[in-house]
C-alpha cells in the first residue's frame, strides 16, 4: 500500500526527461554564450564568457565563499525568525478574530512597502549592520508564512471540528491535533516562497548598506567588483547568489516533500494518486 | 409504542424546533422517543432537517424550542458516536491513529488507546490496515475506519448521517450487513439518517418519516422483520411489502409539503 513511487532520482522516463531536458538547454545556452564571446572578441570587462567566470569562481573561492557564508547566515536566520514568528502570529490570529482583524492590515503594509525604500532607514536606525540586514530580510520573508499559515489554520474540515467538539476536545487539542496539521502544507508552501525572498531581502539590504558596512556579503562583493571593473568576479558572485537561491528552494521543497509525502496530495507521485 | 420502545427511552425529544438566524424554520414540533438498544431510521427528502435533528441529538446544534432529555442520565459526550456522510478522517493520521483519536482526546494513554483502536479495527474487518493512511484506503474501507472511530468509545448511542450514501451498491450492502452484525453483538442504540426507503426498511426496527419545509415527523412505522436480516430478507415479499408501505408514507409526507 505504502510503496514509494519509482521516481527517485529519475528512474522513470518522466524523471530522466525532467532532469536532462533543462540540463541540455543550459549547456546549449552556455556554449552559445562562450562561442559568441570568443568569436566576437568581446572583452571580459564587458561580458566575460562562462569559462572565465568558472575560473574566477575557483580562483577567488576564498573571499567569495566567506561572503557567501555571511549572506547565508543572514538569510537562514531571517527565515528561521520569519517562520517562528509567522507561525506564532498565525496561531494567535486563529485563536482570536479580533487580534487578526486588528493586526493583519499592518502585516500587509509591511509586505507591500518596497524593502529598497525602507532599508536605508533601518540601516540608519539600527547600529549593528548585521542586525539591520537581518531585519530587512525578515520583513520580506515574514508575510508569505503568516498569510499562508493563517489560511491553513482556517481551512479545517468543519465536520472534523464538529467531531472534536463532540468529544469535548480542549482548544489546545483542537489546535495541536487538528488545526496545525491542516495548516502544515500551507505553512510549508509559504516557507518555500519565503526562502527565496529572505535571500533577496538580505542581498537588497547589503546593496543599500553598500561598501560602508563591516559585513561583507555577496552583494558587497558584487558592488566591490563593479567598482574595480572586475566583471568576471561580479558574475561569479552573481552565480553564487543564484545557486544559493536554487539550493534553498530545493532544500525546502525536499523538506516539504518528506513531511507531506505520506498523506498530502501535493507531495504524491502521479502513479500514487487515486 | 412500537417494539423498539418496549425498552426505556435513551433520549426523548419533546416539541423540538429549530429556526435559523435567517428566519428559516428547519424543524417544527418534533417529538420522538429513541428506545434504548433500538435501531431507528430517520427517512426523508433532502432539506427535511433530518441531519439537523441528528446534530441536535449529538448536542452539536441547540434547539430553538423544546427539550432533548436523557432519562437515564446526562448526555455524557463519550456515550455518543457520530458517523458523517463523508468518512471525515484526518488525512495525516494512520487508520489506527484516527480510530484512537476519541480515546486520546479523553486523556487515555496512547498505548492503551491504540490497543483498543486496533481491536476495534479488527471488529470492522480492517486488521492489517492499522498503519495505512486514509488515501491508501478505498471508500468503503474509509467508512469502516469512520465507524470504528465512532464505536471505539463503546457509546450507548450511535448517530449516523447518511453514512453509506456515497458508496457503490455492493459496498453499501456489505456495510449494511456488517453494521447490523455489530449492532446485534454490541447492543448500542442507532439513529440512522437516510433518504433511501430500501436502506431504512432493511436496517431499522422503526422508521420516522419526515417531511420538509418545515421539517417534521409525519409518520412512525415499525418494521417487524426479525434479525438477523440477510439477503433472503432483502429479496423477500415481506421486504417488498414493507418498502411499499414506507414509500407510500414518504409520498404522503411529500404531498403534505406541497399542500
């Protein structure tokens, strides 16, 4: 009954297609890029080819990886705090309609205000540069988790709620055994969106903080390389940013899949669907 | 009254009415005695308030007027089991955890609750499916889990709201028979809501026929056939005659609405 679908690491045709088709496109585009750069003789300070970028990535791995670590730390911490606070606030909303009605508009304001616009203020107000980066990344990562989890907590099957009422379940039991499990897929979907957003928030804040800050994340490397016209290094840093974003997304997708695969439609293989 | 009431009443409804906030009168002046150990069917067209009536007996909906009383003592919630039209299982929990839920909500230690739940699953012929998640089970099996969950607390009253309406006929017949077997062995009281004349006659000792707008009971008919009832009864002339009688009562109820 509970066998895994045979899709692990692309054992099926569908799996291989999913893996190889995008890979093939990527290789083709990179090859074309390299070819044009060489054929046209475009100088590296205008557009470096993929080979040069890869070489720079290896050569400058020391400072780049140090910067990556800084950005990653801010991103992960911001995501953790966003997840914790988002979940906690959503639970509070689910317990009290008044609290939800009074606080939700402010959460929306927090979400719709462009982070680029408020980042300078936060950086001025908060002395500690790492803390200000953290706050910026948190602001953008917070809302999707809060909003998704709130919807999830309110999506409880009303018959199941009646059942819990019939058995005189306490508020706590309803929350813990019914509302939170119902909200789980919603929370995880929010987390996946917020993972990418936290990274963007951290990068944007680093850009705004500029080279003046003591922290030296990936955005700082990009700015610095731009000033020094070290365009290959700029691209290398950019590659790292994208790779980090992809890695975060994949990690959170995997976590979501592992948590939901036994029961939720979204995490089921095609063959398993009834 | 009828043979089902030779025993004392487990629940009595006196002049019960329900008016919704919108002003709609869902139920009007319903009086009914639910005999202990009996099998009562509430039969009526959709919109006649039979589900509302069931939820009232369960204490999930409060009547606007009238009284629901339990002569033998207060309506302890653990004395009621409820089966919804849908299996209404928690998709994130195994069959065992779903059945153990009522016991665990009442504070029973997990190990004991799961042992009882496993025994109950075996009673509904789902031994070996303890660790299965609802989505891995067929519609009929899910309904069995739902029945096991309702019975795991050993309730005195089992309330069922069109539980088999969504199942295919073969599965429904099997579940009908299994339900009757369980009822014969455990001697709990059943109130079974249905819109099927044939199902109500096959299962019940007594049928309360309801009319809609406003919902009310228009007739109470005893079904005298002895238990155990099986496929022989389902195809007998006596069964056909009873179905005809109940059909006519239902028709009269529908006509009363139109008048």
